[in-house]
C-alpha cells in the first residue's frame, strides 16, 4: 500500500470520537479489550468493532493471548505510528471526556494492582506451588548467573525483590545489592532471608514504574518473574534500563508464551508469558542492545518454559 493510501486509511479509522479516545488511552501502554471497554464506558462488542477498524488501518496492533486480547499502538517509526502521534498531539488532555477516560483507566489499574498485591500477601509464604510448574530452581539459577556474567558488580538492583532470591543468588558477585517491592509482607520475608547479607544487601518499598534508585547507578538490574504481573511491562523495562550505568546489564527472567489460563485466574498473572520479539522491542526502545536469549524448556506437558533475556546498555 502506498504511503498516501495508508494515511487515508488512518484518517478514516481515527476520524471517529470513540476510536480517537481509544488511541489516547493506548498511550498509557497495552490494554485488554475489556479494560478499554470499561474506561470508555461502552460495551465490549462495540469497542471490539472500533478496535478492529483501528487494527485494519495499522494504527494499533492486536495480540491475542489465551482468553484475552491485548491492544497497543503501532510500532514506533511506522507511518501509522507517526500519524497517531500527530493526531494525539492535537488533543487537549484536560478535555473532560479524555480526562474522564484516563481517570477510569487509572481506577481500573489501581483495582487490578490492589488485587495482585492482595495475592502476594496471601501467598508470600508458599510460593513453591507455582515453582513446581517449571524446571528445578537450581537449573534456572545456573542459567541466570551465566546470562549475567561473572561480575563483580558494584551495585545490583532487583526489581520486585520478592523473597530475596536474586540477591542471594548473586551474593558472591556483588559488592552491594538493593531490592524493592510493593508488598510489605514480601519485604518482611526478604529482610529475614537476607539477614546474613545485611552488610551488603538492603530492601525497601518501591514501585517498578518509579524505582527508588538513582538513575545510572547500577551495573546489574534483575527482573525475576515480575513482568507477568504488571499492567505495563514495557514501561517497567524502560525504568529498569534507566537505572543502569553505561555497560550495565539488565537480566529479565519470565515465561515463554503459554496457555495455563488458571495462572491468570488464580495467581494474578496478567500476561501468560512473553515472546522474544516483544521483549527485544521493549529493550531496544529502552536504549539497550538486542537481548541475548536463553530458553529453559521442561520435558513434561502442562509445564512452563522459562526464558532469560539479557541486554546491555551501550
């Protein structure tokens, strides 16, 4: 399709109020169709029809995942993305309709984050039930250490520190380690488990979207089994990359795409794994090298494949 034809198609798709409002909401990050319907105050079938038109015009991308479908703005540097950004730049964020949509979306996300936090509080003491779904921790730990490199690292930062496992794993390779989490109970468990390392390790309350660490301070940042809980994993990767000094390394550990829907229903997983292309796009957008990928696949059905992605800040 010629550029002129693509622009005309984009104009037709965006030239309707609900679709323009949907594009504005997607600047907040990827959203499920149900979340968009709630924020827009419209039925899900109606919003799905609008999203279909936006997708056909190339303004948004559709990513089915199990029983859910996620939408995000078109990839950066495309004609459609440039058009969307130009159109959205002409909108007034204080417009009452757009402001109401944004407020609803923030309420939806806050409720979801509260539900995830409640799950952490309930399950902090028996995390091993989920671990049984993938390879033994020792096999994964060995691969994580290899992906990170020998070090030594002056400062390691662990995003979503949980029980403190990553800090324990790297204890012999770091001079200082800091972790943060939004779960008070997880932080209490982490402090107890890291008591022997208190001379070099510390944990504190903190959000993946607003890390309580100085920019450019770390030479190793880890995000271990955190992204699948988050509403905006790309933003979390961007914030983690911001913490790195030049030459620093970001190590992400999570699942490959899978179909275990019960993890979403019973264990607060928002995403059922991530593709290599998706993680690579987020890392490169954050200014990191294309990540090196390690795949750890178990030899049993109904099990999870663990992925390790390691990117470097040039």
